[in-house]
């Protein structure tokens, strides 16, 4: 062990080897190190502390041996920190086809309480085995496609109210967005859970221009690719046919067949429709909605808009979900027709079922 004198001698020896600027720097630091000790003794103690720290650091360094490279063809697993949970992994069955079905009576009222045995499902006229059945209210990703063309000027107030009423039927887990369209479609409100946010933006929506309905549907389907829920639905509110879009009827019909999105529409149709587009409007909306399992509700009185919008929202909450694995396992990407049939319990009147008319099979 070094004696007090040896420490001082060490400090004296090293101190005299310092340059003038280094001595000045150390004198400034001495006030905080050992203010009551002589300068050379303080310098010696400082050197001993540095030596001890370096030794400790060297002892704490651990060198990991280099791992031998894996043989060629060895699989590598990349771990995602977000997957390190205590829950079981979610398995997605790509061969399970899900069909949403709405059942109504002759007065167009919803029929609930049916069981799996009350349904049969055919794909290309071949009876399928229903493996999954549910009638529970599941979270939905909702989008409204709202007509803001000039012809909506005298219907704008009631239409705004109808949108708010529609969103009021939503559950806390739901998400929704709003697209407006006139000369071109515009995403007015991105996915949100705030009805107030959408309501606030609707206040400044002013009708003008022409009607790009088909382009707006295209934008709505594209936006649904960002949805977080499996169940997805669009509501179109419009008073006429398309007279501005770049996309054609056939292109949009093909698009909605590929997308797993139910489409509903409220058509505010005048009794007198002069242009070919206006005459075509109701048929166009009906074709699009029925393909997806949705429906078109024609409205002649704007005072009915709120009630109809609420009716559609409630209908989305009271659907049956049928799931099956197709007996035709070919992955050929072809369109396959679907047909849902009802076997109503005795005593009920003839019932109607609304479901999508088909789907595209997966490809290789």
C-alpha cells in the first residue's frame, strides 16, 4: 500500500511534468476535489483515483465469443416486440367465407332470434356446411359517402341531421369516416370515434357543382383498406345519378364485388327526373347495394331522412353472420355465386333475406 509520503512524491513528480496550461486547468478543478490539501498531494490522490476507476472498468468488460454462422438454409425468426404478450396468437383462416345476412318480414321490419338451423347456404348451387354462426353485435368500420352537389342545396340541413343520427347508432368500439362529393370526392373526416368532430365539419359543407358518385364510392372502398374491424359498411346519401366521375358503372360494380364491404344507400329521389343520369340513379344504387348484401332506401320526403338513417344503423347491429369453408377448394380467383335460404319457424309470415350475391375465390 502506498504511504502518505509516496502519494505526495508521486503527485510532485507528475505535477512538474505538466504544461503551464494544464496546471492552470487543474488548479481550477482542485477547488471541487480536495480544497484543503496541498496542490501536489491533491494531484497524486487524483491520479490514484483515475487508476482505480480504469482497473474497475477493465474488470467489468465482458467480451462475448463470436457465434458461428448458421448453415445455409437455416430459417431465421425475427421477433416483433409487439407480439411478446401472454395471449394466444390469433389465427386467420383464409378459407373461411363469412356472409352477413339481414332478415326482414313483409312490412320490412327486422327479424331477430333465428338460429343456425333456420339457414342454409349454397355456393354455385352446392349446399355448404355452416361452421360458424353468430347474431351478436360486432364492432364496425363505417363510412358515409355524402352528396354535396348543387342539387342538394334544399336538402342539406336534413341530410346533415341524418348523418348524425346514423352515427348515433354506433357502438363505442366503432370507427367512422366521412367523404363528400360534388365535382370530385373529398375525405372530409378521417377515421374517428368522435361524432362531434364530423358534425363540426359538416357545418361548413356547402352544396355546389356536379355529381361524381362513382368516384366517391371508389374512394370509400379504398379508404376501407385502412379499417381496423372485419365488419365494414358504407352509407351513400345522394339525390341523383352520376354525371361527373372518371370511373364507369362496370368498373365500380367489379370493385364492390371484390371488396368485402356492405353498401347501403338513401336515395332522395324527386318524382320528376329529367336527365338520363337522374333516371338511371335509383337503378345504379340498387345494383351496387344489392350485390354487397346492403339495400337502397328511396326517400321522397326529406323529413324521413333521420328515421331511415337510424333504421340502417340498427339493421347493421342486427345481422346474422354465417361462416363456411367452401367445398370447392380451387384457388382460381373466379366469381362464385352465393345464395342464402331461410327455413322460418312455423307461424311466421314469409321472410326476406338480404346477403351478398357472391365473392371472388382466392388466387394461388
